[in-house]
């Protein structure tokens, strides 16, 4: 198996409905510009609250993607 190199980035996805949809939003956005996404790891979940009510669910996601040679 040839050696591989991966880059890891962090994104924060948001949703007014759920943490799952917040994480999905982050992955969907990354997949529009990055090739070969490999692993998504939810690192932190939190909520944005206003006037005692949940306004948004937030998911901090670490995403890895594979570097490719330019050959």
C-alpha cells in the first residue's frame, strides 16, 4: 500500500433543528470544494441561546481529506 498524507480541518455547522443536521451541514459544505473526504469526527456540540430559547444547534467537526500528487 502506498503512503498517504491527509489534511485535517475544523468546521462548525449550524442548524435550527438538530445537532445531526448541523454536523451534516458542515460535511455537505466541505464536500463541495474538497475531494476525497475520509473521516468526519464530531468534536464538540453546543447551542446558541437567546432569551432562554435555543436558536441554533452547533457541531464542531474535524474533517480529513487525502492529499493527491499533482502528477
